[in-house]
C-alpha cells in the first residue's frame, strides 16, 4: 500500500474521523479535532506502522496530513 | 436555620442485570442471578472462572468512538449510569445552576485493565510505546471528571477510593455536601470494572472469591451455610441527590429522602472485620444518630452481605448489637446474591436499590439462601421479594482496610 493511503488509514483509526475529512491540507488540531495527547498517540502509531523513529522536535512540525506523508516519505527514501 | 433536607430524584444503573434502571430493578425483584462464566479473558489457569459481567452495554449509545476509546470500562459505566440518572431526574444543568451541581463518585481500584495492557506494552515494546492516554484512563477520579465534562456540572468534584465501601462513602459525602450548603444537587454513586487477570487473580489469591465454578448462578449465596466467597462483578450505580426545596420547585419525582450517614474504621486488619463486627456496628449507630432515628424505626436493611463466611457472620452479629430485639423484626437482604460484588460501585448501586425499595415498598430477595448457617439467624428475605411497609431503611458497606460506611433513607413525607 502507498504511504499516503496507509497514512490516511492510521489517521482515520487514531482520530476516529471520517475518511473524506482526511485531505492533504487538513490540520490535525484545527480540522480533525486532535488534542495534544491525540497527537502523541498519532505519532506513536506512525512510528509503529512505518517502523521509523520520529524525534519530538520533528514531531512538533507535523501538523497536517501532508506534513506527515512528506516526513515519512523522506525517511523511506 | 433548620437542616437542609436531601432527596433522591434520579437513578441510573449499568449492572450485570441490565443497562437501565428498569431492567435491573425488574431482575432484582424477580430474583435473577447475573453471574456466569468470565468471557473477558481465558480463565483456564484460574481457580475462579465465574463473575458477574455487564452483558448488554452498548458504548455507542453513550459515546462517540474516540471518546469511548479513551475511557477504560469503569469510566464508561460510570458516565453512562450518571447520564441515565440525570435524564431520570429531569434536572437541567445550565449556566444558572451549574456551579451548584457537584459530582462525587466512588471506585475501589480504577483502571486495572488498562494498567495491565500498558504494562504489557512497556515490557514488550519499551516505555516509548506507553499510551499518552494510559494515566487519564486509569486514575480513579476519571468517572467524576468525565461526568462533569459531559453534564456541565461545575460544583465540587471528588472521587473516593475506600475499597468496597467507596460508593457508600461517595453518596454519604454527597449528602453532606448538600446539607452543608456546598451544593444544591450532586451526581453520586460508584463505578468499577476489574474483571481482568490481575483483578480476578488478586482477589482469588486472598481466597476471597467463590470457586463454585460448576454452578455460577448459585455461587453468590449470602448467609447460606454453603457460601464460599464473593463473586467479582462490575458496573455502576449512580443517583442524583438534591436539596428538597430545589427538587420541589421543579416538581421532581422523589424516590426517597436521605437522612443519615455514618463512617467509621475498625482499626483492626487489612481485610478481615473483627469477629463481633464492632466497627460496622458503630457505623450503623452513627448513621441512626445522624438521622435522629431509633433502631425500631428501621424496617429494612440492604446488607453488605458479600457471601464470604466471615462478612455475613460478623455483619449479622453487628446488626444484633445495634438493633437488639428489633433485629428479628427487620427484613434484611443482600442484593449481591444477584449482582455479585461490584466492589467500589456496590455502595452506589445498593444506595440506588435502597431508594427504589422505599419508593416501591418492596424488599428484594436474598437468592440462593437454601439453608442459612446457624450463626446467620435473622430474616434475610429468602429467595422471594417481599412487598412490605418500609418507613426507613439502611444500607451497609464495609471495605478492605477496615473502613465502614452506612446510609439511611426514609420514605419522603412533607
């Protein structure tokens, strides 16, 4: 499965949101209703799913769906 | 100024006998057992394979998916029962009154299942994989916290953790909060859910649980000569307590009036009561004094009645100490014979049953009472509910650590 598709599935699962809301420029906090603890859990789920490590200072920069996809794509290059 | 009076105006139940007050109460009056085999985990290696699980709870009816995911079961039960109680009371919590509505709940342990889960994660995957929601799912005041968030109640928000007496102490302190004037209404009761490997294994290690695995429905048999321990149960019993004038002003239905509360300690042992039930007896007397009632004014007792050899014998002794000759006139029942022992939720549930008993003038039965043991020689309303006059009634709870709680309610009259 492509990373962007996998990412959408993780976000749908973790934030319990409808799939059609998870568009590239959606903000986790403003559009998808995440709070700070949701974000920690979401990053953790990404680390698990893609078998990567995302340091806290990098995690803080991931605020939209596209940010997340780009970040993981870069790591996987 | 005369003492502020406190009445029960709402009841909400999530129990092994059903979600919803009507369903549970009907089963209680019909003498139905909620005990069966444990379904939550594989019990092959466990001495105890039976429990009273909540069977019909549908989180979707109460919570959004994400909300439910971040609440351990005891919190879900507590919030659901509280919402049912508030709906039942018809109390509208709004800008005008919200700071005068409190929430005081009881819980014996907290989120043991979520503690187990995260401990496993920590061991298998390392500390970085512990969920950020672990702590706020596990701590014992999360029912009161979430109830406040969901109902908008902004008054005193407390959670008591006094083992198997927690629900009773919560209701007692809620009563006090209203009498004292800190609140005009309080959502109160208990919530618990620890039917998980550590919960069942831990109580089993104490030899506190019945091992009658071959006959689950007959395993909880308070006061019977063949009783061999309690049945671990889960769920929640919540009520809305309200200052009398506040309730009358909005034409609320009144189930019963709360009139007395006692709290005492045995100063004796971590788990066992003293043989004469001295601490429990003092607690019952304290509640009678608080209510300004005499022993002969009480018609019914909802006993702690856990079905352990020690409790039922000592509680009977304590009742005799306090009530003297009147003890033989009392109707006494243990609803734990049907619900099992909901631990920190039991007192909340049984206080709700007390209010229902007074409202409906019916004493629930003690089921599975085939042959009382010789030292249990009072009237335990064996096997069949009894329609009777109940002017005033008492509910007892005793917890590990030697802590005791007793409530008294009476029929509401102007």
